[in-house]
């Protein structure tokens, strides 16, 4: 254990004392750690050296844990021990949780940040709103909307897109459309989320109407959006519109990847043209 501490974690000699343990050596040890077991050793050194009042050290430990472990439980437990966490590192941690697909834990981190008075930045709102969407946490999402409005971030395109995602994911498609309509610059992601929101709500005619708006804009539909439109055609049994979308793809010489090919096959099959669906499928596998 002694050699592991010295060679792997980068602590200086004299493990029997703590006088050699400084924030600098701790930072070095954290940077060189490659497992959660190593990090727990460093954590123990932090506690023995009474350096646990340093929020920067604990937050560095949190971020190091995110880097070496697929589980975020240990990172969250350490984060909960941090008093007055640094805003920059806290927001980075928040985004890491969101990236890992842990909506409930992301919202817990946000709740602690709010209680501690840690400010969120414009890049943090999309992560929080994405978590609220995945967790169907409408109340929390609406609270975040209010905070974003108060801080003047509601016209930021990243925040607007996050709000659309949150409201659509929580089944409040009308509120999502209100935010969408207020956007001054809509990118392909915003269009995709809004169209998919209508699909998930079973509002197929709204899907088609919005697709027509998209075609009249300066944004070119991508494979993701076209797959959503074809899915709506299949679920609505709207063969004529499905054929029109297929024609649009051919006429505009758009790239057809495996996802879009599958969407075309599924649309024709759902609309009763099994022979043609089989023909397209055979082309996919040859």
C-alpha cells in the first residue's frame, strides 16, 4: 500500500506524517489516479490532512472520479460534501452528469447548486433542461425556465432549444411550440426536436405542416428529420405523403444512410405496400 501511494499517486516520502501533504501534491495525485480505489486513497489523505475544507480539491476529486469510473455515485457523494462549490467546476460537473445520461442525479446536482447559491451559466441550462425532459420533471423544468428568464438567458439559442426539448419531453407540446415560434434563429436541432415532439404526441398533421415550413426555410432537412417524417407517415397510414417525402429525398439527391433506409422500409410496410418494402429491404442487404 505504501509503494502504491508513493509511485502511483505521486505522494512524497514519509507516509507516516502529513506535513508533506499539500494541495499541490494532492492535485498531482488526483491527476495521476486511474481507478476509483486510487481516488479513495487520495480522498483519505485529504481528510487526514484536514484539506477537506478546500472546495477546489474536492471538486477536482469529483471530476477525477467522473473520468475514471462509469458510475457517478462516488462523485455525487463527494460533491455533496462540498460547501460553497466553485461555479466553474460545478457547472462542468453538472454537464458531465447530463452527458452520462443520469437525469435524476443531474437534477440533484442542480438542486445543491441552487441551495448553495452557485450561479449557473448559459451552457448549464441545456444540461438541466435535458435532464428534466428525460425525467419528465415538468415542475423542475418550469422552475429552470423561470431562472433562465430572470437571468436573461431565455433568448440564448441553446437555452431555447433546451426549453423546447423539456416541454416536448414532458408532454407540453403547446408550450414547446410557443418557445419554438419565438426563436429568431432555429437550427436543425430545434426543428428536429419540435417535429419529433409532435410525433410523440401523435399529432401527425402537425408533423407534416411543420415539415412544409422547414422546406420553405433556409435549413436543409437531415436524415434524422426525414426519418421522423416517414415514421409519422407510417403511423398515420399516410402513404401519399410518404411517397412525396421519398420523392423529395430522390429529387434533392440527399444522402440515405441505414437509418433513413430503415425508415423508408417501415413506412411502406406500415402503409400496406409489403412487396415494395421487401424490395427496398433487399437493396439494403445487398
